[in-house]
């Protein structure tokens, strides 16, 4: 899981924010961290809330308020 916090997310237009997910994926691929890993969870958090989520099951990339419940399967998978 990758959670990225951007305090001034309001300075990035909502329609352009989904490029942040692509940027994170590119960085992880370039650093050879994901190497075809299919269970990647990415969340982008603004000052007050999560604005973007990408999971193996569903994505919300509108760049506004998003449903943080999409990240729960990650936590369920690592808990005993």
C-alpha cells in the first residue's frame, strides 16, 4: 500500500489529479518495487480527506471526495 499526502492538493485541478496515481505507479515500477505485483493499493490524501484511490478491485479517480472503504481489503489481507 502506498498512501501519499499532499497538503496543497487544492492547487491541482481535480481533473488532473488522477495523473498522480500514474506517477506513483511509474515511480514504483522504475524502482522495481512492484514488478508485476497485482495487489497494489494507492491512496492520495489531501488536507482533509482521501481524494483518489486505486486498488486491484476498483478505482475512484475523479479527484474529489472518494470512498476510503476501498482500502479496507488491504487491511483485511494483512490481519490475522
